[in-house]
């Protein structure tokens, strides 16, 4: 990300961020990222990998639905296209492959 964000990072003033934002960033990193991956590892020990992959792939769709319900985001063509592609991927993962008898 550095090549794409260097211009913005070079103008970043750390002292301008309120102290409570650091708590929000820490909460986001620890709870929504680390715990999610730990739960995914735990899930893999209890469920089939396809079930866990379906859940992982549907997380952006669930997040978008929650954002739309709370009116903190709007629906556009990119989100609709991404959702269709995600459901296509979920379908391909869960589709039963027919075994040929040779």
C-alpha cells in the first residue's frame, strides 16, 4: 500500500488525531480483525472447509447489508456487481461435482 498511499502518509499529522480515535483503531484491529481470523481457525477445526469459506466470502455482503440498514452507506452498481460475483463464487464452491465412471 505504501506506493499508493505515500502522498497521503507524508501529509499525515499524528498530533491532530484525538486520543479516543486510537482506542477505536485498537478496537478495530483487535476485535474485528484478529478475533475474526481466530474464530475462522476454530471453525475450520469443527466444520467443513466449504462451510467456512462460504461464511468468509459472505462477510462483505453481510457488512454491506448492515451498513444499508443503518443508513451509513448507499447501494451502487459496484456493490451490486461485487455481491453477484460473491454469490457466484459461493455457488461454485458449494456445487457438487459429478464423478465420472470410467
